[in-house]
């Protein structure tokens, strides 16, 4: 940003001041002068008309003396602050009252033309150069009967209008000065409440781009700027957590790959150099095969999770009997259950219960849950698989009576590569990805999975599926 935004605000403020001064000194002044000019000429013409039609005709009827006329005209002269000429039809001066500083009125107005104003009520100028400065001239005929006996001319200095306009503009200038100062306060407010927070946000973006995710934007307001700052802080926290997760993820993969590879390499080298005799190699071949299967399972689970991470998982939704899938999955553990003397108890809601889901993925969910249950069950115990039909949803639960999961570890069991402390001594083949895969598959179906566990009593996993006939879509892409 480099103070560019700050400079733009200041330039706009200066331009606003210049434009305001220009508008007041030109447009406002012009409008005000036009209004004063109209009001003044209307007043002059009205006063002149009343005097010329109601009083001065008596002079030509010999009903008034020149002294009476002089007294009346002087009163109007003082009231209107104007020069007043009372002339004959040919322009000969009868009486005149001149303002101080103006030229004396002529004895006869040369080239006198009472119609020179045309259709206008007044004219502005020096009036035949009898005045040094511009005046507003109003000419009104003095009539008696149907004949014109003379004319009344009123000359008001135009300078008086300009002085009056300046006096009227003074409050305008004062008001503008106050508004301009208040707008400067607004500019300062923009500096503190917008520019500085934006500068902090920009600095935060630079820090995040350089890899410093610990940088935190101070939040002092609850407005949109504050919300943006909080969002960026949250984003940096998420990025930092993701970075930590990636480091942990790589470390876990390295550990889980290194252990079996080390074992395989060690046993093969021992066989090659004769450390392990030929008659004992069959035993170690089985160990190598076991470690190879661990690597295969880990690779397969990573590829499965990659399908979810890249959002390329295609669910092949179809209607199938969940009970048949459960039976088939249970049969695959017959050998393991027999060895540990574990019995499987199936409690089905109905004889046939169709669901709408990806059959292969749900079979994988059941396999992982049953494998987990058998792994942590004690010998001579039982595992219960139960289905329930409720409100268009099918609930499937897998319940064991094993060691249970400590309360503090319940929130971590869905994490990738997570293994509880109890499992590390028992589960040599597990990858720590089984429950993570289960959750991803269930969420891909827009369904839920929950776990209830009591330490030393057992664990129950329950997930939901859409009942067949409730959802008609055949395929869904994540």
C-alpha cells in the first residue's frame, strides 16, 4: 500500500477544498447576484411606478409646487439610496437628487429615449456615460390622462448590489470553513479506523506469504474491519494447524514405512550372510510376509484417503440389503473370532432392510469397525451388530465389550495415524487410518457416525444410512 491510499485521501481532500471555493466564488455568487438584481429592480420599478402614477402627475396639473416635488423625491432618494432624475418628455431636467460621489445631473439628457430599455424593466451601464460606474437604471413615464408629461429615472449604483452580495456570502464562507474543518476530522477518522487497520492487514498478508503464520492482527473493533482481521487470524491458525498436521503426517508415514522396511532388510541380510540358518528361514519368511502385508495395507489406506482429499471420490449409490452385507463381512472374520473365542450377535430390525448407499464403501466401513472391535475385545466375549429403522434412516451399531476408549482420547480417534496408548502394545499391524477412512466414507454419504465408550466396559460405534426409497439419486460425486 506504501502510503498510496493515504496520499489519495489527502489529494481528494485538497481537491474538494478547491472545488468548493470555486463553486462559492463563482456559481454561488452568480446565482446570488442574479437574485439580488431581480429583487432590486422589482423594488425600484414598483416604487417608481407608484410615485410616477400617484403623485407626480399633480405637478403637471399645477397642484404641487416644485418644493413639494423636491421633498418627495429626496425622501425616495434616501430610502432607495439611488440618484433620482425627474425630467420633461424631451429630457430636460426638472429636478434631480444625486448620491455623494456621483457626477452632477445634466440640465438636459442628451439623446433621451425613454424606450431604450426595450422589453426589459431596467438597464445596467453608465447611462450615456453620465456615471463613472455601472448603475441600474429604471425609467417610468409620468402620465396625466392619456398623455405623457414627463419621466422619472432612478439610478442605483451596481456596487451596492455587490457589497450586499459580499455581506450575504460571509455566512456561506464561514459555514464552508467549518464544514472543511469537520471534513478534516473525517479524514483523520479514516486514517485511524480504515487506513491503519488495512495497513495491519496488508502487513499480516506479507507475513503469511513469507511463512510467518504466528503473526496475529490486533482486533480493536467489532465492525467489518474487525471481522476481516479475525477471519485472517483464524485462517493463519488453520494454516498453521495444517502445516503441523502435514509435518506430523509425513513423520507418521516415515515411521510406519521405516519399521517394516528395517525388519525386512535386517532379516534378508541375515539370511544372505548365513546368520539365520536355512532350517529357520521359513519362520523369518513369514515375518517378512507379515511386514510386507503391513506396507500393502498402509499404501491401500493412503490411496483411499487420497480419494477423499482430492475430492475425486465417486460414490456408486445403489439399493441393497444391508443385512446381507453385514453377514458377508462377519463371515470374513470367522477364523479370527474362532481363535479368540469371540461370538458375533446379529440383531436385525427386519428380515430384509434395503439402504441406498455405495455397497463397496459401506462394506469397508463395516470391515474396519469389526476389525477394530475384535482387536480390542477380550477372549471369550461377544460383539453385537444391530440395525434399527427409524424416521427414514437406518442406524447400524457395532458394540464390543472390550477395554473401551479413555474419555480424553475419544476426540482423537478419528485423526489419521492416531493410535491410543493401549493399542500400541496390541496392534502391530494397524495403520492408524481405519477410523479416519470410516468417517470420511460416512461423511461422503452426508450421514453421521458417533461413538460411545466406557473405559473398561466397551465401545459402541453407530452410523446412519439413507433408507432405500427415500433418496432416488443413483450417483453422487464429492
